[in-house]
C-alpha cells in the first residue's frame, strides 16, 4: 500500500466527519473527549495531552480547509 500514513490520517478525518454528521455541531473539548473514548482514535492519538490536542487540531484544520466542516471558536459545525 502506498502512503499508509495518508490513508490512516484520512480514516481519522472520516470518523470525525461522521461524528459531526451525527451531532451537527460539537464543542472542541467534547470532541476531544469522544476521541479519547473511541478506541481506534484513542490509539492513534498520542498518550500525552498536548500532543493529543495538537493531533486533533490538525485534523480539524484539514477538514475545515477542505470545507467539510466550519469552526467558530471552540464550536465545530458540520457543513
């Protein structure tokens, strides 16, 4: 498989997008808590708090850049 890290990152973004489809909007801290409680995502995120937060921020930035979501402060909205 070519570029396995890219495929893995895409899978993480898809799971986040599905969560937003389910709830329409979510506070960043609630999304982070959901990530921590979702085994597949929790395993992907680092065990260190700052790294885990940064990991999620980067995924949200990618989703926002592709216009899949919108961020208004701490609120993340599905589009």
